[in-house]
C-alpha cells in the first residue's frame, strides 16, 4: 500500500504507478487531489493499480456525493 498524499497530477500518478509496478502495490492511496474526479478515473486506467481515496472527506456530504456519483464512470 502506497500513499502519495495528493501530491501528483494525473500524468505524474500514471507514470509513478507504472514505475512502482515491480513492487506489486495492493493500492495507491490518494495520488491526486481528493476532489479531482476526472483524475481519479484516469489514474487506475493508466497503470492498473486500484486507488484508495476518501481519507480527506470529513463530512457526510462529501461521502454522499462520492457514493451517489460513481466516480468510476467519470
């Protein structure tokens, strides 16, 4: 499990994910900004590792929106 703490752009996250493949990560945690729906859809498609996200969603509204709007379909 690798945590990037929202430090990368989508392009950087894809490149880093590809480079980290040799370590067989279980997931890549929040590689891009937490509310960047487009990047969250693009990143796993670019390297194949699952993403963990939502750690920085502090209210029920952010979680409700994430559940209501399937981010995978963005």
